[in-house]
C-alpha cells in the first residue's frame, strides 16, 4: 500500500509549473517596462520599498502597480521605473540619473550593503536574476535579485551600474513575435563622471564607487543586451532556473558564484521518505500487535468472565478483578467522561481541523502548479482565503465534539472557536507588524489592510461560517461519544507514574515525528530565512512527508493512550492532544537552536523569527493535537465498543 502511494505521488515530487499568465509576445522595437519592487535581506528580515530609499533615483512619472493581499502582506511595493528597454535593441551605456546623498544617507547605504540587501526588479513578470553555477560545473541556475553592493577590503562598494541581459526566443508560429525567457542582471560599482556614462566600462583598474559615510553624488547608468536563446528552457519552463536555485543555492553571492551539487537534493529527500516510511511501518506493527493479540485476548477473556445478567458497571468491575483482570478494562466506566474544560478542548480541535483543511488545500494546489512563483503573493492570498473558508469545518467539528460532551452553551462555544485562536494569532502578528513599522520597512501592513483582513475577512466571513457550521452540527443527531455508560461515581485519584505528566507527553510524543520532518524542515527554514533568492518547489515530497507525519502522530497517540489506559488512568483526552502537539514544540525549540547558529544582525530579525516561528509552530501544534485526539478517540471507541455491555 505504501509503495502504491509513493508511486502515485512520484509525478508530484518535483511539482511542475503551470504558467499563471498567457505568454506576452513582442515585436522588435516594442517598449518593455522594467518594474522595481523592494530590497530584502536574510540578515534583518526587513524589506524596504525601492523608491522609499533616498539613494536611488526617483522616477519621473511614479506609477504603482496593483497588488493582491498576499503581495501586500509580504512587503511588495511594485512601481514603474525610468529604465528604457526595447525588444532587440542593445544599449551599450545610458545615463539614468544622479543622486546626491548626505552623510547620514551614505552611512545608511553602507549599512544596507553590509547587511547584504538584494534588489528585486521585474521584467515580463520575471525577477531580475543573478546567475550561478553548481559546484560540479554542470548546471546554471538563477537566484532572484542582485546585490545592492559588496564589501571589498573592508570598504562598501555601491552597485551603481547594471548590465541587463535579456534572452528571447521566437514564437513557433510567427518568428517576428518574440518571447522573453530570461532576465539576468550583472551589477557593478563604477566611480564615473556625473551626468554621463563612463568612457569605458570594462577597463582594468576602473575605480569603484565606495561609500565612506561622507556626502556623495551617485551616478547611475545601465547597459542592455538582447540574446537569442534557442537551447535554454522554453517559455513555459523559464521559472525552472529559479526552482533549481531554491534547492542548491547556498545564498546570494557574487555573480557567477557556485552552489552545492544539485544531484544530491532529490536523493536526500527520497532517503528521508524511505526512513520515515520505516518508522510508520514499525509503529503500525506495534498497533497491530496491540489490536490483534493483546486487545483481542483481553476482550475475549473479559466477555467470557462477565455474567450475562450483571446489572451494573461496578458488578462487572468486581468480576473482572476477581478473575485477575486489570488495566484498561477497569476504567471502562470513566474513560468517556468529558475532559476538563470541554469547551476549550472542542474549540482547539475545531481550529486544528480548520488549519489542516486550509494547509491541505494549499499543498495540493502548490503540488499541481496552480500556486507558483509567477503568481506573486498567491501562496499567502490563497492560504488566507482557504483559512477563512474552512471556518465552516471548524465550527462544525467543534460543535459536534461539544455536543458529545453534553455541552449546553453551543453559541458560546462557537464564538470561542471563531475568536480565541485566530484572535491570539492576530494579536501576535499585529505586535510584529508594529515592530516592522517602527523600522520604516515596507513589510509593515497598513491600517486599511488590517481593517480589511480583520473586519472584512475574519469578522464578515470567517465568524459567520463558524456559526453556520455549528448550526448545521446542532441539527444532526448527537455524536455518540461513548459505547459504554459512564460510572455513576467519579473515579478515585491514584498515584500516577511520571510519564503521565504533561511535560512527559511532550518528551515522549515529539522525537519520532520530529525525526520524520527533520530533513524537510531544514530545507524550508533555509528557503524562508536564509536563501530568500530561491523558491521552494518540492511540494510532492512535502505532501508525502505530511502524510507520513500524520500517520506517525496518530499512531504514537494511540500507543500512548493505550499505555495510559492500561495504567488505569482514564484522563486521556488532553494527554492525547498534547502528545499530538508535541512535535510542534520540538520543531520550535530546534528552530531557535538553528537560528542561533545562523548569522544575523540586530534584535529585530530575532524578534521576527521567534514571532513568526511561534505562530507557525502553534498552528502545527493545533493540527497535530487534532490528529492525536481524533485518532485516539476512534481507537478508544473501537476497543471499548467490543466489550459486552448491558
């Protein structure tokens, strides 16, 4: 079965690319707009809009591009520029403008060069790219963006001249129409004369433009070269060069730099998948042994020992004790008692269902190529939309669980489900947004956007959907939570071993699932926080790991629940949730260790890392806790439903 599953997902392991837009054909001499976006740094995690910075020439006619919600949330600020590009027309050198900066602005530019800021430009929906070569010298790949400057001999050099290389290919049906298939940028620092181009651009010993913290006049120039390319990727595959960079690149560097070998990436992923499948097979074998051997024998002996005319749970329990029985069968009258704080418990499980539904939708769309880098901000936009739409699932599941606990305040429970967890998330993200805003970054979300998200999408759509889901759940028959009746008297508390404590649940439930996701976690962390010039695209592998992880969490929760019940502890609800959520705590702790080893500058980047990873791991914990509870619930109902009842 697992082999069949792997074969089914094999075509998805490299996540093909579905173009988000129709090809744009150009004739020779057609003007082609060059748009500027923002500057980003893996050291600070603070993006800045290109034209908000004082050391770049301002456009004569500023024109903003329309942005979707995802682009706004990721700090994009796309605007038209004064760079003039015409299809097929080379420009050896052209003056763009002079910018005079004072000492403070010069020091700010020097600081951003030191922080390795990368500039993002866009032509024909392609980001300007820095080209790299793999270490084995067999493949060329792109990193999105190019460095603002470089440090040589302890001095900051600002890149004020760029050589733009645009590669094109003729349309198959009409050679006069041309398609852009690559956009490469080669920056250079030149201390040229103001108001004009340098006499020569490639002369040896040409002095660079250095920032020394003093007032200066910066002269910006550029060159444009068109190259026909009939051997590289076709238009529909032009993003593949950036995809390769997301796997093998070790970070933005100088042009022509090299990264690690690309051939080892898929091998490492497959080894991780095979090891994870081995873990799942082992856990499945343990559960099969419990179900087939231990439980079957226990249930048969229990049913044979209990008299058919027994009148109460107490009588059956005494009979079991007299026959030498012990363990999980002795708590059959207490195991289905509602947990402490049943409303909060149901709300957390419901929110876990909501996040899992939205996450599954995003992963599937990404693996199919519907969400791809050409759709800027699409990942965040669709994720937010699916999260809001999944509010119905959250309300439905939460209400069903709450009804099973004989809860009487359904409306209150629905409101808690709709507001508690999303509210905490919005508060944390809002606090991080204030930090970003205080730094003057374009990553800060405006008041209008916040009002639109909170009031419009959350209050106007998500909350009503949660209430609608709860209303539908109330009209359905009450979920039977217990196949055996509860004991009339509450159980007496007994001393419990150390491994039943909640901190022990985290220690015992986290290591194996963490080992399952470790390899993929390292790739994702590097893509999100270090190598931001590449794109993560191995969503097929990610889906496989997610499925294996889900099975692992469910099986570990079942095993722990069985051991807990065997020790005559019926309080399994919250412990099953904590065991399922434990991998998220392990991931968060490891991410803090990983971040401490990475290079970084300033406290803001550390705060943003802790905040965003906390929100992400919190969502992961809710999904894992939901899986642990539902899996254990099905298991407990199954084993106690097989016991002879009155």
